[in-house]
C-alpha cells in the first residue's frame, strides 16, 4: 500500500515535469485527507492540489475517502469507485519518496523509500470531483498500487505504481482510453533503481512534517 509521501524538492517539478509549481513548499510526511500535488491533463498538463483519498462523484458521504487512499491496479477497471475514473480521470501524484512499515512482532518500523538517483517521480493515480449536499466541491485522488518488487517485499506485499517517463505521457494522455493498455503500465518499478533505509518513529504521526522525518534510525540491537 502507500500511506505517506515525501516531496523534498518541489522546486524540481518544473524541470522534471514541465509544469509550474509556484508556492509549493517541501513536505516530509504527507498523509491521507491532506491536499497533495498531482498533475492532470485537461487540455494541457498542469499541477493542482487534490485531497488524498478518493471521493467518488456518486458518494453520499465524504468519509468514503478515508478508505480509498489506494486502488489495486489489478482490479482498477472493475471496482465501482475507480472504473469510471480510469478512462478519463487519471493523474500523476508527484513525490520523491514514500514511507512503508516493516512489521516485526507487535511493532512496526518505518522506512524511507526513494529512487537511487533521488529524482522526482510520478505515481499512477486517479481523481474525481464530488459535490456535497450544501454545494461544496472537492477534488480528490487515489494512488494505484501493484505487487511489491524485491526491495519492498520484505516490508509489504504492495507498493505504489511508479511510472516510467514513457508511461507518464501515456497515462496522462486523455485520448488513451483502452483499459488493457492502461493496466499494462501498472507494474512494479525495478528494484535495482530504488533504495531504502530505516527512519525513526517520528513519521508514525502525521503531525510531524519536517526534515527530522528523514533522519535515519539508529542501528537496532537484536
């Protein structure tokens, strides 16, 4: 799964994705229900801030978003919450890292995961627009997951879909609607191009969102 994101270098977004990223600040522990940076194509690519946790347009209550922070790539074209978004409401969630937890007995230990070159990447996402009974409009998104690669497998059996640069352009192309082609992009990112290290339990709480979240944990004695 994917439940926390990092955007350490937001000023690199313009060079990496050719979209403006004015007023973005570094984020070290982005959590569900918060607004996160995503790229959509509504005639041209642009960066917007959408609530993390998809609220389908047909939902009766906003709380459904708390359970839809991720979408399984294998069934994304089947589930009612996502299948209408796949052909026409796709996005890239912009990040340069994420956290995953390794369970050992009753405890869980967090790890920071990045690309080896520390570059920004785009996660495959979906978005939707929901209107509340009193007229409030909320744009929200979800992150698609796939089976974990060899690096992530010891931590969790799922990982977010990191798209290659070639796949990003296909994913954002509004003229592409073939679900088979789109699902073929939802594969594990190569493990040999990623790295990870254990961080402290500070990231367990979303109230902490500062550089200390990236500090490596001290070696544990067994």
